[in-house]
C-alpha cells in the first residue's frame, strides 16, 4: 500500500507541474499573437541613415545632411 501512495502522489505532482507548464506556454503563445496585432511603429524621422559598423557592433542613427550614393567602396 505504501508503494501505491508514493506512485499516486508522484503522478499527481506530475499532473500539476504539467498543467503549470502548459498554462505558461499558452500564455506566451497568446502574448505573441497579441503582439502581432499591435500597430506600434518606431518613430523614425525622414532623411535618417542607419549605419551599422562591424567594429563596435552597434547601430547609430545619424541625420542625413546630403544625399550621396552608397556603393561598395564606402
């Protein structure tokens, strides 16, 4: 009888943990779907240039003062 109760409690604990994990997963899925429908757009002004450099691994946004042609030499 002792073996029965330990097995029963182990199964009950597994059921509770599985329900919590599935619940958290479903909340994350619903939050992801909710963010797909949000219409927030980052505020980017006109004539701005996004410059990516490999040295610093950071992105800087600078205001374009003049238009120039981007080619492979720059």
